[in-house]
C-alpha cells in the first residue's frame, strides 16, 4: 500500500472562441461603418459620426491581433457547438454587412 501509485487526471482547460469572435466583431464594425462613410461616394463632415465609429474598430483590431496567438489553438480545439456558434456569428455578420451595402449602393469597394 505504501508504494501504491495513484493516477491523477490532468484536464487541460477547454479553449473557447472568444478571440475569433472579437476579430469578427471588429471587422464587422469597420466594414459596416466604412460602407456608411462612403455611402454617397464622397467623405465629408456628415460622415463624421460613422468615421468615429469606424475608428473605434482600430483598437478592437489591435486587441484582437494581440490575441491571434490564441486563435490557432482555439481552432484546433473547436467542438461542434463552438463551430455552430461561429457559423451563426459569420452568418449574422455577413447579413448585416450585405444589408449596409444594399442600403448604400454608391459604395464601390464591395
């Protein structure tokens, strides 16, 4: 009994898709606000509120890029529930970007 070896299970923490979703949110903000800024084919003072919102996306991208080292391990660790969540996230993001574009057909970059 003294030399008995006890097995200890080491459970690695499950990674989540937080960093991936942060990158998606930042990209969506930049694209949708960019569409609004260029909606009339020119940039002027009327675009200032959208330009300010667009600029908020820059630190979001910087923060997300700081977490890029987490993205690959997250993708390797993804399960079906997280994959479904990401697919729904991408679908929602693309739907909102397309709606912004359709509302502002003068935008040339999309």
